[in-house]
C-alpha cells in the first residue's frame, strides 16, 4: 500500500503532541482544551441522545 502523506503528517503531529506531554493522556487532554480555549472560537456541545431499544429477531 502506498504511503499517504496526509496520514503521515497526522501521525507525526500526534507523536509530537504525545511526546510534549510526556505520553500522559491527561496532560494531552489539558493541552488540547487550552488550545481550544485560546482559539477564541465557541465550542459546541450537543445534548446526548437516548439509545433506541431494538428487538431481537426470534
């Protein structure tokens, strides 16, 4: 399979963010939230949806 440069770039960015946070998922999330707040754009959160009950075939 041919290497996709966009996917490679995404992997490189993810690795750099992970390394900068010491591979700590909480620090990665905190850094992402800080970048989101610094961007000045409003974050949109949609209400959670109820799961629909599905009857199994007999």
